[in-house]
């Protein structure tokens, strides 16, 4: 198993745990997460803020990898992100380009692509 694969699997397991502190262990203060077309969340505080709202409301989170392509320190991940909020599952298809820092076993940056109209429409009932 490659280092990039290990970093991604650790991150996915932390998302599934619904533990924000575990999720944040995948990042450093130099990390970026961009939900395109929005501006990127930069550093630990902004990335934490981005994830906290949905994590706080979700009783369960599961991100299913549909396909993945790995280079040494980069991956293209096609996935379905699933969140259970108030007993209802909300799922959305995503594609993300992940850059890893193998020396620190962290995610350096993510550019995540999702149909925002579809996501907002689905989540409108959850009132996040």
C-alpha cells in the first residue's frame, strides 16, 4: 500500500468516526480545502469550521470511494459522500484532487468538485 493510500484511508476512517479532532489530525496549519467554486479553507481553524457544521448535525458519515487514481503524492478520488441527519441520509457525488505530504502523513490540499445545486437542494430540508 502506498503512503498516499494510507493517508487517504486514515482520513476516510476519521470522517466515519464523526470525531472532528481525528479529522483534523489529517491536516496541518498549511493545509487547504477548497469546495470549488468557493474560496479555499486555509489552515486548521478554517478547515475545522468548514467540517464542524455538518459533522455536528450528522449521526453517521460515510464517504464511499467509487474510483481512485494515485500518483506518488496525489490522488483523484471519485466518491459518494453520505451524511445521516435527523434520521435521513443525504448523499452527493464528489470528485476530489488530494495532494499529500508523505513526510508528515497529512493532506496538503484538496480541490473538491460537487454539483452545489444538487447538494443545496438535498440539504434544504435539514436546515444546516
